[in-house]
């Protein structure tokens, strides 16, 4: 479950992890590797300064 910008709780059917510079605002159409298309619900940028993990962008899709 994710909470959208307008406050709705929606079940995410796919989560995409991409590089930190991905530009994918909520509402964007996303084509998944299997060819399905979906809509980006939420976008979160993750950083971990000082930790040995990469920065990334997480997109939860409808």
C-alpha cells in the first residue's frame, strides 16, 4: 500500500528501482520490462550518506 499525493491509499503492483537521476513524476506512464504499462503513483529518492549503498530512485506503480 502506498499513499498518493492526493491522500488515497492504493496497492502498488510494481516497484521500479532506478538510478538517482531518474525524472519520473507521479502520474507518468511507465513501461515495465515485460511490456506492460502502468502509472507511477509515488516517487522516492533514497540516499545513504556515509553508508556503502548506492543512491537510487524508487517508483511505486499502479
